[in-house]
C-alpha cells in the first residue's frame, strides 16, 4: 500500500501500520514541502524510532532543518521533492563512534493537502566501509611486504649476471642472501594462506579434543634447537593442574603455541630464558586475573558461557612493549617501531593468526608488558569437560 492511499478507518489498523514503520531497523523520515525556495518550510511529518535515535529527535514531526543539516542530504531531498527523481548521498556521523550511512530520497507524489512528499531512508554502511578499508590496507601491506624481497632478489640477480659472475666468494654470499629472501616470501605467502583459511572457518566452532600439555611438550622440544642457537633456555612448566584436555583443532592449537613460542625466543636477549607455564581448571574469574601491576590488555575475550579454562603463558625477558602499542599487536603486519628488521624480522601476521584462532576456539588472548620488563602472552582454552576442583583467583 502506498503512503498516499487512505489507511483503513479502524484505529487498530492505524496503530499496526505505525508500529510496523516504527519497528523498521533503518531510520526513515517522510518529508513534505510546498516550494523549492522555501527551505524553512520543509517539514518531516513522520519519523520512526530509528530516525529519532539517529537524529536525536524528540517528536515524530517538525521542521526538517531541525533534523537534517547536511547540505548533501538536503540536496537529495530537494531533488526527490521537486524534480520527482530518486537521489542519494553519503552521511557521516561524528562522536566517539562515527558511522557511515547511505541516504536515499524517493518521491512519493502529492499528499492530500497538496504538499509534495518524499521518503528519506538511512542505511548504515559502517561495517561495509570498515571491511573495505581493511581489505585495501591488507592488499597494500601484503604488496609492500612482498615488494621488498622481490626487489632484493632482482638486484642480486642483476649483480650475478654482471661483475660477480666470475667471483665465487661473492656468488656464494649473494646466493645465500637470495635464499633468505626467497624463504621470507615463502613464509609470508604461507601465513597469508593460513590466515585466509582460518578467517573462513572462524565462525565454525572446533569439535575435537586435544591434550594441550602434549602439544606444548612437542612444540617446545622442536623449538629447542632454535633456542640453543641463541643460547636461550626454554623453561617448560606444568603447574600440576587437572588434565589439560581442551576443545579444539590440533593443527591450529599447534600454530598458536608455535607462534607465541617463536615470538618469545625471537625477542629474548642472548643467554636469557623463556618460561612457558600451563595451568588448568581456572575459573573465568581466575582467567581474568592481572599480572603483578604490569600494563595488561585483553586482545580476545574468553567465552563467558565457559566455566573452566586452561591457561598457557609465554614469558620472555625481551625489550618489552610500550602501553600505547599493546592494542595494535594483533593487527596484520603491525610491528613495534624499532623491532622491524634484522634478526627479529618476521611476516607481521603471527599474532593476527593467533587472535583469529582463539576467536574460533572461544578462548582468550591477553598480553602483559612494559618497556624494559619483558612480555607475557597468555592464551585461555576452554576445557573439555568439567575437571574436579576449579581453581579460583586469589
């Protein structure tokens, strides 16, 4: 039924139509005007609940200029009212949480009182814009990360074809650097593929049951040679907790443990120690406990419906992370300033992968760090079953 057609005479039907319009999730205004040059005479004669909330209106009708001040939106209304044509524009809200909306104006013809009518709708595109910006940033960052090793490879190939062709020592040196750059690209492509696959299945809860203690033991043993190269000791401790069976996908849990352990080794000074601790049977309260006054931030919140968790903590004695950098640690390709090159270089995707895996596993990820005091990354996995004696926070 068109808005210009008469409504049924019964009060209940009128109330039903009004309730339906009021319940629509998108903000809606019906605008009336008589003359194009009489902007102050334009009025909105209907505003649903979403429109009243968005535009902070206290009444269902009033002067349009009291509700809409954006010139682009007013221009769309003008076109719908007096050119009898569809029009649209973008609208951005300001404040603590800005929103991006697409505004559409559509002519409704002439009302019973001779006024021209138009329908104004607002559609929230904030999430669409955010996803698009993320995609563009992701492609730009990925291209940048690949461009550097490719440029290096091209340069050394050109050198080997020139004056280094007959220099065995230079040739071996350059080939070694080229191998390292090729390995770097291979790691980046592997991480990009892994991240895409994890994001694709992030909404699907894992159904398996994994012995987390066994996984950690295997990863620590495999990483021992890497630590030995730097003189970094791996101190693996299980805190004598109940059985550490968790719900999850084994391969992804291995990725979490490997990424966090590799980071701890990478940022530890030569000759230092990396401690890995595991504790099961934690309540949600214990899982939320702090870390001795060191700045702490939750990057992934555990599932509030879960009763018990296994906590796995990786602690290093590295340079630590400034408080202002903590919120960005799980962003793709983000690296703390001063830690982007040399022996500590990486793909910048490790913590993003950990974040998405923990989201899928309905677990938690917490970082505690301060400059000069090392870092502690803790992941919380929901336990499979209810162990006896849940550990409470002290």
